[in-house]
C-alpha cells in the first residue's frame, strides 16, 4: 500500500498542472546567477538550474511572476455524459418474499462485493499488489470521484495499469467515506493497486489553506488614567403620547329588493273563463351592513432620556493596538486524520497527496519549504505507523530549481519522506514539447535522493484545450520520461484518454530508480481466451431479452443463446452482459469482445429476496468483469447486500437489466432479486401440468368449455383477432421459447408489463390495437392489450373492475386482468414492474372492493 503528492491550481477545467513561470525572465536571471557562481552547473532552459532556497540570502532575488496556476482538483468538467440514477419512473423488479438458504461451499470461487475491509475474491488467484512494494515500473491513472464507481476494470487491465489514484474528498461530496470501500472492493484481486488521491491544502470551496496555519490578529494594550469629570445622570422622563384609535362603526344600509308578483288575469273566451299569468313589480325593503371608520383618542406611555450633571473621579482606559501573527494548524491535523482513516479502515494501497504546496507564493512566507516538508513527514510517519506497506508519494510541480522558491516543494527534502515522487510534467500547460518532458524528468531524477520518479503525463492538449492527445503522442511523452530516468508514469486523467491508447508500448526497463526492478505488468494474468469476435450492444440486449423471457417461461437457464451464427454458453454470455452494461452506463457504444471462459463449476447461493439498486449492480458488474478477465472463468457467486448470488441468478439478473434497457432506453433504478430456487419453483408443477394440458393449450379455442368461450372472443376494444395482435402474440411466445400454456401466459404478461408505459386518464382511449402505437396507457387500455394478446394465443382472459388502495395510500377505481391457465384464474396487473404473473404488489388485494368480473367492459 502507499501515498503520493499532487499539487496545482485549477482554472475551471480538468487539469492539475503547475503554475507557468515567465520563462524568458527566469532564464535571464538564471544566466546572471551562473556568472556570479564559481561552480556553475548545467543550466536548463526551463528553470532547472541550481537549487533556489527560501532562506539562501546569497541567491539573487527573483521576481518571477507565476502567470497561470493549475490544480489536480476535485471540481472539473467531466466530458463523458453520465446516466442518472435518480429516476422516479417505474422500476424493473421481480417480487418475492422467499428467502432461501443453500449450502455454502468453502471451495467456491466467487466475488464478494460488500465491505472493503473484509471481502476478498474467493479464488485461489487472489492476487497480491501488482508490484509488491517495488515502485520502479508503475503504470498509473488518476480517476475522479465522479468516475470512480464506473471505471472499466477490464480496459485498465488491458492497458497494463498497475495503479489507480482515486480522488478522495475529505470535505466536499462525494466524500471518500461514500465511495472508497466500493472502489477498493472493485479492484480487489485484480492486481491493480488503489491509491487515495487526497488534496491537502484546499478547503471545501477550493480556497488555499496556509500549511503553517498563519493568520493575523489585532492585539489591544490598555492605558489607564484617573480624572475628575462631569457625569451625566440619565433618567427616563415619562409622558402620555396620544393617538387616534380607529374602529369600524357599522350601520344598516337599506335598499329595495324588487320582485315580480304574479296574478291571474281572467277573460271569457267562447263562453268559458280563462286566464293568463301576468305580473307586476313589487319590492320589499332589505338591508346590508356597512361601516364607516371612526376613532377615539387613546394614549400610551412613552419616555425621553433626560439627565442631571454631577462630578466624580473616574478611571479612563484607552487602548493601543498592534497586529501580531499567530498559527493554527487544525486543517493539517484534519487531513492527516482522514488519511489515517483511509489507511486503517479502507484498505488502500497508497495515499497520493495533491496540492501539497503554496500557490506560487512560498517565497512570501518564512520557512515555507520547511512547512511543506514537515507536513509530508508527518503524513509519512502516520501512514507507516499504521501499515508500513502503504506507499507515500507526492504530486509535485515541475519547475526545477524554482520549485522550492515558489511552491515550497524541495525535491531532495521531500524524497526523504516519500516512497516515490510524482512530478506533474504537463507540457501543454507550459506550452512545451515532448523533449521538455525528458529534460524536466532528468533534473528531478537527479535530485530525488535515489527514490523512484513516476512522471505525471497530461493526456490532453492543455487545461484550456481538452482535446485528447493521440495514442502515438502519448506513448512518445511516456517514452521521453522513461528514457530520462523515470520509473513509471501516471496518466491525467481517466475519461480524457484517446480510445486508441491501449497502454504504453515501450520498454519500462530504461527507467532507473533506487529500488530493485521487477515486472509489474498484469499481462499474462488474464487466462481468458479471446477469439477476437465482437458482439454489438444491440445484439447483446436482444439476447438478454430472450434469455430473461426463457427463464420466466421455463424456470431454468438455457444451455446457450444464439447471437448471429454463434451459440454462446452462459459463462461467456455473463461476460458479455456485464461488459455491455458497463459500456451502456458509460455511454460507450463499442462492441464487446466474445471471450472463452470456463464454466462456473460449483455455483452456490444464500440470498434474501429484495431489490439491488443501480450503484450496487454496476459495482457488482465491475467486479465480475474484473474477476473473469483475471481468472478466465465465471464466478460461482458474487456477494451483494442481499447475500451471495449464485451464477444462475447473476445471469438472470443482468439479463433482466439489459432487457429493461432494450425496452425503455434507460437502465432501471433497481432490479428485483429472489433466490434461484424460488425462480425455478414452478418448474415441477408446470412440467407436470404441461402433459395434461398439452391438448387444450395447443388446440384451438373450440376445445374450451362453453363457460370459458366468452373469455376468448374479440370485442370492440379487445381486438384479439386483429392481424397485428395475433402476430405480436406469436412473436412473444416464440422469443420466450414457451411451450406450455402457463409459460405462454407469463411471457405475454411480462412483455406488456416491460414494454408498455403508464399514463393517467379515465376510461378507454386507445383499445388494444391503439396501444401498439401509443406504447403507453392507463390501466383500462393496458388491460385491453394484455387480454387481447392472451386471447389471441388461445388463453382465456377476463376483466376485473374494483376499487383499490395503492401503495401511495390513495384509493382509485381500477381495472386489471385475470388469466385462466390449467384450471386456475391468475391475477395479472401489468401496469407496474413490481407485479409478476399471479402476484400483485402495487395495491392492497386484501382491502380492495371488487365490482365485478367481465368478458368485456363498456367504459
């Protein structure tokens, strides 16, 4: 395990480079120095000459302006679009209350995915650190906190990465406490070491913190004198203050309320009296209350201050002020305490100290360089006292002899307390070229006290232009560092690396260090065999849909799934599933390579039914992908918050996730999980019933009893004889590989539940056929479509109308279906992902009022 030190200011982009010195002015001053010194060293053109000390009064006084500052900062622009995990729409789930305990096999190879401090890969290939405690051939990469939980481990292994440096925020969200355990677990057993990348002298708002804790305060000194003075004796002089107190004076305002008074007007017509109704206007007096404002005089007591004068001797104290300097290093203690927590409780392999420096102003502070060195020494002793195998490294500015003067970073002094140095030699931020990287590397190696120098390489043009460097240019930059004594490299940063870069292609042996060299490469660890065949994400999702449907129809995994002309067994398919999922989450449209993995030999499971949410199933996918890449075989299980999930459950869970994405163009917020034994519980009953029901299920509707015949007929909104409905029903059944009546009914229900969205409105709007176009509807239209598809398959289905209390606590009128299979009616409510065939979870079935059950409905 180990620690490293970064440091630089950030200008609103994803950089962490150092401040740019006015090169020409510095060069001129250094040339003047060279004439004054008797022993002139080799003066580099980029501030790499004789060491400049804060306290060396014999050196020329430099007035070098630090024009631009860069930092390896928490806040940066993430150029990769990320899927959000905060969706509030319906979620993919399989509901169950079953909790099944199966026998735990102590020899199983599985993936534990819970707490970092205790979980390991249950495999004989539980690898040690890629390089042990040898830091001579590090191939690293910095990873932001935003990317930490979605890193493609397989990709890093293929690049030969030995170390990742994960941003561990102490103050700002997400803090290291929310992600570090998962990151450590993800990389556990992969051969890649996890380093906690810690910003030292910045607060949560990005403001610089003085390493010496320097602050100024004003101190006052009292001066006392006595004198006879006139004293004013104040007292309150009270008086009445009058004011008008307004009130409403109500009175009756009369008005005439007119009305028609009707009477009969008689007349004689052909000898008979008749009448007409006539009216006259009359009125009655009515009134309404009105008011006017009136007032009375009231008063309140008030006072003014008055005084009398007397004389007495008084003591007068005056103060003089002066400004004093004080120190508070509480921030330093907090940072060291957090680092100690990471090392002790999170199992990191190293700590990478970033921004362990002054922002180009060290020369303004007495003992600035000593303060930086002292802090690093404290970190080093703290870490080593907890775990001596944890490495300590520092990210350093690349400005040679001027580094201590401006940043307080003296390479030789710091090397005493570092396992290796990480200078950030970012050519783009300094408007330099590849040769400059070599020159700076050679200088720092010279003053590193024999400690390894692992060069930080910028993977994009500059902090003002985040265009990615080509793979060839990146390799040239790395080679320049290696050729000049670097012991390795660290790429800044993940997410800004050219897709064509597949790892450093040169020879690491050209680097030199004070340690014994060893080969840290992970090449050769991956025992999986690739046939170079790639599968598109669309084809993998289509296959996932077919596998999930097959499981739900047949209660077991298929032996293989066909993609194109390939018959892919379930071990290879699990690898495709998890890598496709990671690509989708990272908006990476690349195909997935089809591997050749050994089957899981001893699947075991002990899982409780429940939900696994996005963050966890992505983390598990990362662990599975890493495990398979490293071991060349499928895991027997993977650990989750619900317990150990066996191989079969993993294939089914990830198939459901990709089926959901295929249908909804987004990942589910969670996926429902139950024990594999519970998934397969219907297999016996269904297989036995299939024999007895074969004739009826495979026959036409004419064989159905007269009582059930009404539940097979087409109606106005349940167009079960429509060509589109019939074709879709057949397609669903065929894709699921369903052969029994029960399997067909389940496949149709699952398709409607997973592919039709919910919209709120009253009564019928589309009907079954209209729903094929709208793809969204209320409970009535969704039930029209479900019943039509079931009836088109020759399966009786009917409407149920009731009044239900939903999970939200609200009561609504509601419509759902019942489907008749093998002598039993099964409830089927397809408007919620929480429901399964025969099981309703989104409303309370115990309290619902059933209005009736019908072959058709009129509303």
